[in-house]
């Protein structure tokens, strides 16, 4: 809080907005007048700055700022403010505002910490805006999310990676996976012929031999090399042979450097000597 002695006796607060790159100012004889100045600017970053600077704001003043923040249109600043005031804000109004702004990442983040939030409303918004990635984010962040509802959306609208991510999230959270669901997901991943997703599946989910077959059959030499390098229990010797068939000398050199044949042979014989 400063006085601008050159032009006015009023209290003044200045802030340089990181979004508009403009120097913003509010003036007033009282804190309440400064707050009303903020209501005209409707700059979320300035409101957060104001609350940070003025440590002795009354609850009545903060409630007024709660309402002013809802008139701004920067979801990131609204989220930051909501975290600071999560026990006091009107959760429903803040949730509705984030839905209006169509920022599903911020909405999911808000849903994860807000008190008394309507999880179903967030689920419906994520589906309505077709955001498959945020459906997976909901599963990761919120234990009480409707898994069945999210699964149907992800499998209908999602790409292979997003279907894989769904299965991976369930495994991470130790949620039982239906056999038919697993089979359907694997089918989507394989039929996509997306080599990166196939490799991720082999690394995180399993089915290494099957995913290796697909990689050898449809992937290029870089895909095969990446599979050998990243996937535990990959058949290095088989991949070495397949890369050699393509006469890719540079990748063969790298593969031989990272997986020398004597080491592979020793590992092979060690299995029979135990």
C-alpha cells in the first residue's frame, strides 16, 4: 500500500499483470474502495496479488473478493484463489465458473481439493467437452470418480494411448480390471499400430512377446531398437537379427554397444545353470 503524493492523497496499489503486460492501478481512501477498484478491473492476477499483500483483510472484505474473482476469466488465477480460500468460498459457484471457462484441467484440479464439490458435474463437463485426457486425469486424481462412466467415454472417444493410460491408471490405483475390458483395450492398442503405445503397454502392462511381434512386424528399425532398449524381457537377439535384416548399421552399432552379445549369451546360459 503506497501513497501517490504527486497526484492524489488516496491510497494506491499498482500491479503489472503477467497476462496483459500492463501496469494496473487502483486508488481509494479505504481498503474497501481499493477492493471496489479491483471489481472494475476484473483482473484475477491482481486480486491474488492484493490478497497476498494485504494480510489483515476482514472476512467481509474477503467475501467481496470471492465474488469479484468470479467475474474474471482466467481459470488459473481463479484456481489459485480457490485453493487459498477453499474453506470459505462458494464451491458450487466456483465449479460452475470453471465449467463456463471450459478449462477442464483446472476444473479437475479444483474438484480434487474443493470442499463439497459435485463430482458428477465435473464428470459430465469433461464428457461434454470431449476431453478424454482429463477423463483419465479424473481417475488418477479422484478416488470417488465413476470409473464405469469414464471407461465408456474413453473407449468410445479415446485414441490408443488414452485407452492404454486408462488401464495403466487402474493398475496404479490397484483397481480390479475386468478380463473383457483388458482384452478390448489391448485390441485397440494393437490395431492402432502405434509403436510407442505398444511399447508402453509392454513396459507397464505386460504381453511382452505379443507386443514384440507387432513391433517387429509393423515397426521400423528405430521402433525395434527402442523396444529392445526400454522393455524388460525383450528378446534382444531376435531384435538384433531383425535390425540386421534392414541393414541399419548405425542402430546395430548402438544396440551392440548397449547389449553386447557376450552379455546376452551369458544371461541365456545362466538360466540353465541355476
